[in-house]
């Protein structure tokens, strides 16, 4: 029991000494609190402590939404296998590459990306494929009866575009006659003049829509190169045909009732009348130019006097009158057209 009492006294003495020292330190600290620097330091420590608590709470909130890679298992994206491209359809299994935009399937944004199929970073729908604009000018040729009826309606207003030799008795000077030198067929009427100086005149009232009056003939070799291409194609390309027109004028006569859209062409002119300008109105019988042979083989050889003639075409709704008809039918159609002509 004595040992116990001695032990308790030692403990009390130790506690008393400890309390005495704590009391001295507390008094000393409280004394120092009177200094402004210490108060500012304590305030700064308190603010830092509060900020630390807020930051730790925000960090713990972010950690609860997604598990960090360093402290958790694999992420959701890593845990799922990478999806493979969609299975090709029957068309894409062919060894031939797709020839239209529709033949290539658009990538699925939900599928995994690959070097050949990059994801769309904007997540926007692909732009639609533009629809091509196609202007179709060709149509089925007129029947013989339709061509005959149109010729009869036009005959009351039309005038002869040239006073040179009538082409009607000569099938080779009418439409549909073969033109083997350019691998094509004749689309107009040739009025042969045998000498220069004859005028070409407008066949109907209209308006000039195309005027070429400064044509320069190619030399014979250059012309042959153009015709060689026509021979390979077994047809005369439209741009080559325009080259063979030489100087020429195109008149638009508008839409004629019960006929259609009528256009006439005056080609192989030596010169175009200065009063004929694009956009200007032209009256039937008005001079459009001097008949010559520009665009012909003779002119390519430098001979501008051999075989001057007017190449004249009449088009209805984008086809020359008489297209597809026989020689006899063509002759009768143009006989009807000029029957009332003055």
C-alpha cells in the first residue's frame, strides 16, 4: 500500500509540475496576442485552413464522380472492347470501288475510330450530296407530219434569207445530206451564190443573240486536225461545227404560236453588218451580212472567192427542221416552208 501511495504522490507532483509549466506557456502566449503581427498571422492561418477544407471537399466531390486511374480500376471506356467497323453490305463486297457518293456508307459516330475512318470532331451530320443540275436539250425528232405543219405555219411570215440559187431542187444542199469530210450530216440549207457581194437577210423578225464577225480561218493543217478528231468520233463535235461556220449570226425569233421556239443561223459570212449587234432587234428582210466562204476548206487554203454560199439553219425547240426525215420528206417540208416566201 505504501508503494501505491508513493506512486500516486509522484503522479500528483508530475501533474502539478506539468500544469505549472502549461500555465506559464499559456500566460506567455496570451501576452503575445496583444501584438498586431501575431493576430494577423493567426487570421491568415485561419483563412488558409478554411480554403484547405473547401478545396479538399471539392476534390472529394470530383473523385466521387469519376474514379482516378491511379486509385481505381480501369475506366468505363477502357473496360469495354473497341467496337469494329460496321459489316459491309452486299454492294461493298465487290472488288470494284464505289462510283457514286451513295455507294460509300457514312461513318457511325458511336463506333470506334480508326485511321481509315476518323471520327467527326464536330459531331455534325455530314453535308448532303448536291443534286446535279442536268439541262436536257435533245428530244425525239419531229414526225414528218409535225415538221410539215410547222413549215406551213411559218411560211406566211418567212422570207428567203438569200436571193442566190434555190436549194430546193438539190438534195445535197438540204438538211440530212451526208457531210463525210466531217463525219456528220448537213443540218441546214446552202444557198450557192457563185460570186461574192450577195447579202444575207433575216428570214423572220427576231433579235440577235450571237454575232461572230472577226473569225480567222485556221490553216489547212489545223483544220485537218479538227476533222481528224471528228473522224475518230464518227461525229462532228458541236464546238468543231461552230468553227466550220466561220463568221455567223444567230437570231432568236421567240416562241411562235403553234410552232415553238424558233432560231435561225446565218453562216460562212464574209462579214457581218455593223448594225447587227447582240441584243438588237432585227426585222425580217434586214441585211445581216455579206455571203462568203469563211470556215470552208477553200478559206483555210487562203482562197476566199471559191464557192461562196450561205449556210442557213432553222431550229424549232432545239432541233433543226427536218431532223431524222428522208430526203424526199425533207425536200417537201422545205418546199412548203418557202412556198409563200417573197
